[in-house]
């Protein structure tokens, strides 16, 4: 894993590993505080589904903020782990740099 622990056990930098940029096209939630996952259309055209159970920077990038990104089509960058069987766990979320 990358990054040094920050305040209250948060991680101060994205983890090592794969990342992808794209647009949020769906948010799986039962309200702002209960977001369980999301679907991303990657810049290369793939559609990827991510779970949020392993998110490390939820304080800096609250999962509820994904709905705003979906509404505005503002791209995000997702660092993730492939846990097998097609399951992708989002580890870190950030606003993507301009393309």
C-alpha cells in the first residue's frame, strides 16, 4: 500500500496499484450516507463497477459526492483493487485532472 498514515488513520496519498479515470454513470445508494458502490464509464469506453467497502479516503472524498459528479459529468480518478471474480474495490477517489 502507498502513502503514510495521516490524521485519524487516514491515508495521505493514493495507494500503489491500478487507477482509471472516467465519468460516474450510476451511484448505488440508499441516501447520501449509504453509498455502497458506483459504475464508471472509463475514458477508454469500458464500464466498470466498484464497491466502496475498502475506500480509504472517504473523509476527503465522501461517497455521497459521487452523485454530484454523476450530475455534472465531472471525471474522477479511481485507484482500485481487483479482488477476483470481477469484483473491483475502490480504494481511493479523487477529481481527475483535465483531459
